[in-house]
C-alpha cells in the first residue's frame, strides 16, 4: 500500500517530456502547477511525490459524479476534464434559490470526498470562466455577466498557454481589454477559436456541449383498462411484464439479481414488492415464481381494495449473464442457467421471508483472527457486491487438518499448570478439569494485519496439543514473554 500523505502531483507524457496534469494544495504551495515538466518539479520542489495520471479513471469518475448531480436537473453535460454543466433554467427555486442550491450541492459533493467551485451564470462559457477564476462560489445576476467578465484574466477564456503568454506580453491581461479590440487582428494572431470562446462567454455564441442522456431503467409497465384485484390476475400480469423485460436484458447480455414490482391502486395508493435471486435471472417464468413465493408470504395479502390499474416491474441490480448453448434434447437456448438445489431454496426462502432475514454461514480468508474466518451473510444480497471473500479448505499434512472444524468464539480461557517458556503447556485446566499433554506441535505465529491498531491485536502463538486421553486441542498464547503484561492462554478449537 502506497503512502499518499504529503504533496502530490500527477504526471502524464506530453510530447517527449513528462508534465504535471494535476497537483494538490500542498504541492501547489511548493511551486508545482499543471503543465510544469517533471524535471522542473524535481529541481523546484523535490519533496513533491508524483504518480502517473489515469485519464480513463478520471473520466469514469466524472461521469459518475455527473449522474449523482442529476437530482438537480435532468439536463446536464460533462465538460472534460473536470467540469459538469447543469441547466438550472427555471429550477433553482425548487431548492430554495441560488444560494441554497449551491450550499446543498457543495455539502453533498464535499461529503463524497471531492472539492469543487460553483458558478451560476447566464451561459455555460460564463459559468466556466467564473468557476475557475473566482476564489469562491458565485452567482452572477441575470444580465450582469458581461460587465463582471471584464475584470477576469484572459486565461478564463480557456486559450492555450502560449496564447495567454502572448497576450500578457502585449499588456492584455484582462478580458475587458480585448472585448473592444479589433476582431480581425485578434483572429489573425490568435485564430478564430479564441474569438469563439470569447463569444461563448458573452452569450453571443452557443456553447458546444453534448448533453448527457439519462440511461432509462430496465422497466416494463402495464396500464389496464379495468382494475384487477385477484392474486391470480396479478401473477399473470407479472409474467407478462417479465416477458416484456427479458428481450432487453438478453440484448445486453445481462440478468437481474433483484426486481421491484410497483402496484398502483385505483385510489392513488402505491404498493411495492421486491424479490432477490441468488443468481442473475431473466427467464420470465423464474421471475414470476419469485413473486409468487413473495405473494404467498404476505400476511395481509395484496390489500387491493378497489384494485390495481397499473403495474410496473423494474430490474434493480444487473449482472452479466452468459446464455447456455442449445441443448440437443430439449432444443432450449439462451435460457437462464438452471439453479441447483441450494440456489433454488435460497430464492424461495428469500422471496417468502425477505432476503435479509434468511442468512447463511460463509468463509472468508483472514489472517487476523481464526474465529473471524466465518461470517454470516444474507442468502440473497441487496446489491451486486461479491461475497466477502472465501477461504480455501484447511491445509492438510498427511491427511490431518491443520485447523479444527470447531472453533470457539470467543476463545475459551484456560489455566496453564505447567508452563514451558516460549513453548507449549505441559498441563492445563479447562472447565475445572486438568489435562496432561503427551504430544505437542507448534508454534504457529499469527500476527495481526499491520494496518490494525486495536488494543487486543497482539501476537498469537498457536499449538496443536494432544492429551493422554487422545483429545486434541488448538490453543494459543496471546502476547510475548517480556511484555508489560504476562501472556494469556486460550483454547481456540477442538479437533474431531
């Protein structure tokens, strides 16, 4: 794991040299800035650590952040490499005005670990200029953008660095100094792209931003001419909805791990049910069976009252699903993989009682504590996250497992009657009975992960012991001789 403390900068290859693409505040205070060559950084600020830039990851992160901002406006665009444009025309009052909107946006984005600068203006170009030039968030009143733009640096128009240096050599440092300059002379020396950026900021030209279209949910819907109340009819509509949804999932090569059914009652009430599966599904019959089990588990029934006139089925959690090849006997192809006995049982129990209520034991690989190697998880998880790791079977030495199958959690304290320093106990007492050891093997040292700072995460030395009656134990000594507190002995497990 790499230490990320201290000044940090990202570098990428530009031409034949490595140049900085981004710096944090600490690196900027030492004189580093984007565009500076790596050789110059080493000379000016040798304490600045550099890491390679990952433009693809940055773009994916920006896309995800833009989707999170869709709660403010459905009309938005991503402005790479670090900008998001929201069209809030006529919508700021829904959040309490411009100031309240900016405060809410800042609170949510900073809580996610990002820094930002917000500007509200008449045009995207004007907002871009103020967001990157103003020291704080700003809301420009309607119609006053052009006047306030005059005091900003020419760099706010996003020209290339060489054009900024050229204008500064001519003494043109503020936008107000070039607004009334002859356009033909500017176009001849700087090109038409510079004038386009100026017109975009002034609102004379539309900003070429591609809107980010919202991804439609995987959903099927039925509006009924007559309301239905019978459970059999509802199940029939569920099957029809699953049949409508299956082609889209199949076209994307995906299946759903969780479905939601919304039932719109005639009096305006909305009832919804969710079911989950232990594997991705898109087979309509399998989806309908899950909802059939869910409906059977309702204590109060559907509560249809006057009936439902609209039903909607949504696939919430999607995962890749590889179709099966055609079967020479049945001729079926593209169907969901058949569930084994445990998967089918998991789906039925989770649909009937709720996925979070039915749990199972799973193993995970951990070197911290053996008693934490087994955890419980829901039979059907609500998200598409993988299980928390699975451990390999116990190691074998000549057919004997190195780990017992039965562990005590927490470990049982034992009293050592005959202690051998830095060795296994010769006798110990557990549950008021003394045991005399005739065979011992070990030690096996298990230390905590280096990043953990828990008070009880001390070193453990494990021993496999056998007493005179043939019973085999797995014990450990917690702590080392010479520590401030004497070592303590515990019984971790019993071998079969």
